[in-house]
C-alpha cells in the first residue's frame, strides 16, 4: 500500500508531539550514531536531530514518497529505503528511534530484542506506538468494513495486535539494563468529524481503502464519517476532541 507524505503531514504538529515526549526520556550525551526507523516525512527525524545534533543520523522508511519528503526537509541526513521488519544496522548506533512505525509489524517478541541487540553497549531503544485499536475510530472502521457491499473484500481486515505494557516488560525485561514504559492519552482538538477522518486516512484506514475502487472508497468514507460524527460529538465551540492513547518504551542495552 502506498503512503502519502502530504496526507500524513496534515496533522504534523499533533503527530510530532509524542516523539518529543519520547526523546525527552533519552539522555543526549554520547550519541554518535542514531537511526530513525520508520522516519515518515522526516518530522520525527527533525526532533531526533535536535536531540542529538552531533550525531550521524540515518532515516529509514519503506515508502519512497515519505523518503522524498524527508530528504527535502533534511538534506544533511542519510535516508535509506528499507523494510524495517528486517533492517540490520551496518554500524551499531547509540540510539534507535521508532516513532509510530513498529505497530505495523508482527512478532514484537522477536523484533524488539533484536533491535535492542543491534545497539552499541549502553545504547538506547526508544519506541512509541499508538495504543488505540479499541478506540471508536478503529472500532467503527472495522464495523463499517464488515457491514457494507465491500464486506467480502475488506470485512476481514485487522491491524496487527497491540501489546500491553506488561507484555513489553516480559519481552525486554531480561535483555535491557534499564526499562521505562508509560502510556499517555492525547486529546487532539480537531475542527470537526471530517478532520478525524482525514487524520486516519493516512494511517489506520489505509488497509480498508486500498482494495476499493474510487466509488467504493467514497461510499465507505461517507458512512464512516457519519459514524465518527456520532462517536466524537462536537464541543461547545463546534470542534471535536480526538482521544489518542499511545504507549512509550525506552530501553537501554
């Protein structure tokens, strides 16, 4: 499925806040090599560069469109097209950042320890993943997909399973010398229900929309937006609040 850097960046300020909070928990000293694993359009890479301005940074993504945007934003950063599921470090970095990227991948029980093992001794693994599969935006996407003329094509779509903080402790506790895990819910102020739909068009709705033709996509989005308008009611000023829980993990090798 293709990614759109333009669509993703519509809410760049809100999407960048979590990586700022994540890197605030990582010491700045001693970072010579750093990797942004799943860099998107470069918003997380820019935060990483500000956090470790002396480091050599490599930004990795599987989308050419995302890498184009990252390259235009940060021409001094090395960008690489790669499958982050199987990525291997050429030089052991002191920091691996994965901001809202690893939730697309399966088998975290193998992936997270493998990433930690690629760090230089004492290096840091910093991960943020959305923890919102049970939120209305996701639940309603599944319901609309299963209850429409497109059900045979997308009624089975499921995002990879998310894990609890306790599960990640079990996955990394025996491998990390330090481990910090926390969960935060952001309440994003958006203009209306249409804005909620636009937010998720670039991420969670992609596997639902991709198999459909243009007419089916429009019909799906119309039905989804009607359901979103009920689930996220307008506030007194006409805008809506989008609660968005995220799980944070900082582990030291």
